[in-house]
């Protein structure tokens, strides 16, 4: 299956970065084996693969965060060792991380020039000059933030831009971008792409990792595909089809995306009336029936996630009524919501999901312990372990055992563990906030299938997603929010991209 | 969805589902054995005696650290929640003083409360434990509800509790305790109390919901809250238990010394924290076990007992103790770093 590319000998001239025969092992896992990667100058090279394919590991090796156990790295034809991220940066490889690494309480300029601050005659930092060169840099990249503004006052998108400016300030030849658009709006994405194209014409090489197929096909020149720690093939982006990419990534025929099943809707399970959270959202009302999937769409900041948090008691609403199966209920804290059969998969796996110090079993059982698996305070370790193992099998979590730390799992598998956490509580109402964020195609399809089958078995689902095709494909109805208000609830037949975007942005 | 689960045949977790890992305490146990063997060798070389083949010395070794051990069991739990408890040593002094004041014998002519002499031992014991629990409750409420950083909240309690123990008798020691009360501190009883406490909380942390919630909160407080754990109430519980154990330690201290003084328990909280950390408890929270703490406590005991055995000057003892604490934790940090990806 491995295709030979770069057959053109003249292409060798322009080879900026080359990695050959890379192997990397972690305790119990071979993350990469015999991986290769060739980046040409003046090109955007996308790296694709499912979670656990070894993309992130390869990128971390290229950025000097990990050292390979075997294999060689060449920068512009010279063999190099990248022993630390700083070393890599000095040799011209900069990485823009999925998790942003800026110091929040320092200014934009300080963040960009840290360790390289311009000095005045006395050896003190010359803030004036630093701000001036920062403004020049930001202007060149058309990034609209102030050099002397504190990073914590910036939006996630602006922070992302600052990270890019920082990488450019190092005059890096190679820029690695790991999921750079996961927090960006469409307009910000096109701005980012302008910057990337600019960098490309300057002869830089950009390595681009994303799960968003449209972006990959739009921005990249070449695509390398990895699967299960192995290099599969490299293609020119203009000649390979979307289906072909997916087929090679997954290594099997992909299940249908958005396998929405027709379900006979039951009684109203959840009824929300005039829900308010002062200063955040107001007057939110909707009904949700058993077996129904209600999509929630809206731009980032429209209040979608806040409504979910209010329903679940994370930040209780200031007023309004919540009825569950006809009964008016008070939900002041998450345990109230759980007691009423609700489950809430949060948007941010790392911040509000994973218990990173603990293993898979402990992560999965924690919510169910509220209501099940305990007798006079003692955890019934045997039965909870059996159910967790069964759940892990059903969700196809890739792991060597339940006692593996959740830190060692890929993002998609972590997400599955968290879904398992909530399924073990046997919920009637599931709120899923961005359930497939940062997850590869195969796992995405699996999660979609799971959501559909849950609805079919009578659960009511609220599905929040920034990916419009996901919301449209999965939902019976789509609720659209804009600036804290519900601007419309569309039935499946009327819910088109155009209709939803119109409601979301007016 | 329950039905779906039931429909599929249930499989027991295969051996592959629970890959065997060496216990986390193995390293630290080896450190303990190493230290003991070094003393043994030095004993034969320098003074021609065995360090280990002396039952009396071993008993005293454990006896000396039992009180710190009782505290350390509570402190470990607080640290697992990613908190800290600096007040334990002062709470020992406070509870020792107040419990002792209701444990005096009528034969003692200068009893603090002549009307409350010759009480059954259960009275001072209850007073001490309840008092410790109250101190812990205050710590917990400050941390959980007032959101004061644990370091500051328990620092305040540390200073205040020490103040109370001095103010209580204007600095005078309390003596003339009943035989019934001092019995708890006699012989190897403090060791028994320590072991029982350690077993109870080892089981509680490992096999009960209380334990699972404690680890979850320490690992990620936000995620624990979203998972339905009442984080605030649970934190108060953990701090109250730590306070209760400090109260118990105060009772044992007074009983063993047959007197109570406001200067008791100084630096005990630091020894307890050191023992927990040596035993593998992470100050970042979410990680730690009572078995590790027990070994940590024994290491502290063996260290000082060995110095006495080798007749090393007390000044050197503290220097070396400081070095060993940092060294033990350094080893652990590196081991963990290698263990992760």
C-alpha cells in the first residue's frame, strides 16, 4: 500500500526537512515504527491519521520534544539531533501547540521575545523597542492585537495568532501547526490561511495537522497518511480524493457518517421554560422527547455551552423552570442532575473531563459511583470492573488494560472513556458538548453510531457541535442560538447550512 | 441502554485487562531496606553491634514515630486532594492540653478543674477527638467554601491552635493524669493505634466511595464536580478527618508523656508531610497511598534511631534528614517521569 512519491530527483533539492526510519516506543506501546516524512520548502504538508496513528508523536520528535529511539532527521540535507524544543527552535523548527503555551499575565511582546528581549545600553530590557518590533511583526502578519496587551485579555483565536507570530519571529524554516483551527471561527480560519500562504511564498515549510478534511484539502500541497504508528503513503493534495484519504487512514471501509436512524419519538422527557442566566443567556425554552436528538448550533460565545452547564447545575440558572418527565425539578449542582438521570459530556476533555492522574477504570466509574456500585460506602470493585471492561469493549477503546493511566491514551480514546463514564450511569437525558472535537474520522463515526443507538433505545440527546454537518446530520431538530438568545428551532427537513447560519449570525 | 448491555454476554476482565504493575511502594521499600542495611554495616564496623538484631530498639524506633504516623495518615489524605495541612502539629498540642485538663486525677492537688477529676478515659478521648475534628472542620470550611488556599488556611490554624494551647494554662504544663488515660500511651499501644488507623484509612482510600472521590478531587477538581461529586462537602470531610487524627495523636502524646505541654508536636506536621511525600504522595494531588506513607514514617524513624545508635550528633541528624527527604523525592520524580510517555 505504500506509495513511492518524491520520485522526481529535482525535488530532492528543495527538501527542507526529512525524517527516515523513525521509531519511538513508550512503555507498553510502539507509537511509531519506521516512519518517514519529507517536507519541501515552500509547501504545506498535511499529516493525517486517526488518533493513535502516531502523528503527534512524530511532530513532537520533529520539534525536539521527544527523541526517537531509531531513525534519522535531516534539516536541509544535514543530519541533526534535536535534543530540546529550544534546540529545535534555534535550528529553525517551531511548533505551534494544540494547547497554547503562552504566559497569560505577560504582554504579547514579552511572550514573543522571551529570552531574546532587546536590551538598552545598560543591559536592561528596552520595552519601547520590543513593542515597536512586535507591532511591525504583527502588522506584517495583519494580526490585530496590541503588542503591550496582556495575553490573558485576548481571545483564544488571538492567542493562536500570537503563537504564530512568535514562531515567525524566530525566522523558523519549518512551522508545525497542530490543530490550529480548533478554536477559530470561519473568518479567523481564512485569516490563518492567508498567513500560511504568505509563509509558503516566503519558502517556508508548514506541517499542518487537522482532523478537518475541508481545511486539509484547501490549504495543503501534499498529504502524508499514518496509521497505527506506521507510515502509509504520501500524495499530492490535488490528486487524491476525500474518500481515498479516509480509506487509507482507517484501513477499512468507513461506516456511514452521521448514521441517523428514524426513531419513534416518545413523551417529553425534558422541558425547559424561560431559562435565564444573568448576563449570559436569557429566555431559553425548548422541549426534548425520548428518542430525540436535539442539535444545538451557534457561533462560539453564543451561549450554547452555558445553557448545557445551567441544565446540569454546573452554573445554576438565575431563573426559569426545568421539568423532567413532567416533574418540575431544582438542579443546583451536578449531583442533582445525575440523580434525575442526566449526563453531561463536557466540551473540554482536559479541564473538566479527564482525571489525568488516575487510570481508565477510575476515570470511567467515578460518576456511576454516585448512584450505583456501592454498598454502605464500599465500592463493589468486582462488578464495576466487569461493567467497565464490557463498556471499554463496546466502545472499542484501544488499551492494554483498565489500569493504564488515561494520560497514555489518545484524545479519541480518552473521549470514549468519558462517554463510558456517563453511559455507566444509565442516563435518560444526555448532553453532549462537542463530543467529536479533535477526534479522527473512524472514532467520530463510531461515536455518531453510538449516539444514534442511544436515541433509539429511548434516551433524549442534546448534541452541541461547532461542526455544522454533524449537527445537521445527526439531529431531529436544530436549536440555533445567537448572543444568548434562541433565534430558532428548525425541524430536520428545514435545517440547512444556510438556514442555520442565518439564524446563528443575525 | 441497560438492556443493550445485558444482552451482550458478560465477560470477566481477562488477565490482559489488568496488566500487572509493580507496586508503587517498591522503590521506597528498597530505600528503607537500604538505609537499615547501611546502619547494620556501620554498626558492625564502628561499634561492633547489630542495628537490626535488637527488638527493643526496633520497638522504640516505631514507637517514636507513631504519633507522627497517626498525623501523616490524615495529612496524606489532605495532600491527595491537592491540599496541605500545616496545622496538625499545633492541633496535637491544643488537643493534648485540653484533653489532659479533663484527664487529671483527684490525687493531684493542683488539678485545673478540681470538679472534673477522675473522669473515665472516654471523656478526655472524646474531647480530644471532637476538638481535633472541629479544627479540621474549620480548615475544611475555609478551604472549600471560603476558597482560601489550603496553605494559608491551615497556616492560620497552626498559629491559632498553638496560641490556644499556650493561653489555656498560661504556659503551665498539665500533669497528674489518671492511669486509665495514660494507659493509651503505655508500652506499644501508640504503635497499635497507628497501625489500626493506617489500616482503616488504607481500606477507606482503596475500597470506598470516600476514597475514590478523594482521588478524583485531587486529580481534577472541575471534572470531579461535573461528575456529580459534592466537592466542597467532601473536602470538609477530608480536612475534618485529618483534624480528628491530629486530635487522636494529641491524646496519645499526652498519655505517653503523662503530661501535656503547649510546646508539644512542634514540626510534627512537617515530618508528616515529609513522610507522605517520601512515600510517593504527590503534592499536585490525585496520587498517594497510606502504605507508602507508613513506609515513609518508618524511614524517618529508622533514620533518627540509627543516628542515635551510631551516636551521631543531633545537629548532623537534621542536616542528613533534610538531604534524605529531598533525595527520596527526587528518585520518585525521576521514576515517574520515566514511567510516563
